C-alpha cells in the first residue's frame, strides 16, 4: 500500500527563511517515515501534484484548485494571516494556520522598543570624528516600570506581553472584548504595540484621535498588518514631535513605495515585513504541523 503524500510547496517572497530546502524536507521525512514528502518549487508542479496529496503544506492556494484536492484531508500554512490561503474550503478539509510565530516576533518587538527607548537607533553614528564623545543621547528612557498597550492580544500579542512583562513593563492586552477601553488605556501608554490581523474592522483602527491620546513620549510599534494605522495621521504625529518614535514592520503597501510618506518621516523606522525572519522558522512550523498530525491523523 502506498504511503500518504505530503505535498510541500513552501516559498514566499523570495525570503530564504520562508522557503523549504531539500535538506529540511529530508529531515521531516526522517521524522515521519510513514508518509511520503514531495517537495515542489513552482506553482505548476504544485498544481500537477495536487491530486496525489493527502496533506498539503503551502502558503498559497486558489479556490479554482479545490477540485484537484479530492484525496486531501488537510491544508496547512505556516503563515498566521489568512490573505494568501483564502477562506473558502469545504468541510471535508482541515485548514490550519501557523501559531508559532509569537516567540520570534516578540523578540523583534522587544528589540524595537529597546532600540528606540534606550537611544540605540538615534545613537548610531554619534561617536564620529566630528563628535567623538557626545554628551546627549536621544531616548534615554528605561522600559522597566513603563506601560504598554498591546492591541491584538492573540498568540503573537500574548508572546510580546510575556517578554515585556519579564523586563518590568506593565502590559495590557486589548481584544474585541475590551476594545471600548482602548481610548482610556492610550492616555497612559508609554508604548502602543499592534499585532492585529488585516480585516475591514482593523483598517485605520489607530488614527488621528487615538494617536493624539498617547503621551508625547510614546512609541508606536506595528508587527501585525499595515492597514491598522492611518498613514497620514502617523506621519503628522511624528512630524509634530508628539510621538517619540514609530517602528513599523508592516506597511499599508508592500513592498512600500520608494516615495512613500513614511520613508521621509522623522523617527519612523521601517522593516520589510521581517519580524518573523529566523533560520528555524520552517522547522518551528513543521514541529507544530507534526504535533497536529500525530493528534488528528496518526492515531486513525
């Protein structure tokens, strides 16, 4: 009897950490010898082999391909967001999304806060020949004893909160259940951290009003999705000096235009949607996949 096939098409944005290598898949094969892992690197090969697959590991899927999945039981993506995989799947298919990102992204979020609060980013290049020993460093605030509001308190938001709490930051998570408290919480927040998905409800959830409620020294960090913050309002808050800094891993358009407003906004630090970059990214994804497989399918 032939082994169930695990069809693996994992390549995203040309990012090395998001692309499954032959060596990785070979290791996964060793962990689960009762399955047959088939790695493909192109959409054409993925579509060609869909009809053979019992399990599918991919970032991308199209509704038009569903008729080819008549043998499939499970489609899994390492991504946390729904936008690449879609949402229209028949009940016969288990569809899962990655929940492992929090540990990686929390380190990035904490690094962002420390880099701005402790003056590391503003301090880069200060000790030059023209200014060999400056007496002033921008930032110079401790994060211990400060307050952070984390908007979007799911797996990622909670992981950020745990790491910040360990450093002495008082963290308050905001979800749909306590969203009505957001405005009040913002008035005493030293940092506003967003870890929201992209939905119609989250678009521009942080706008001029919410940014104005933050104290003048506040830092805004976004590791969720770029639709959540009103671009013009954020630029104005930074240009006016109201906000101390903003650190954005995600932006309204990606890739962000070369002439994008926030590229020219002071103290606005940008990353190319990289907060989850890590060499172990896909191995963590597979460990999570393997646990679900053993719980849901291996016992049957």
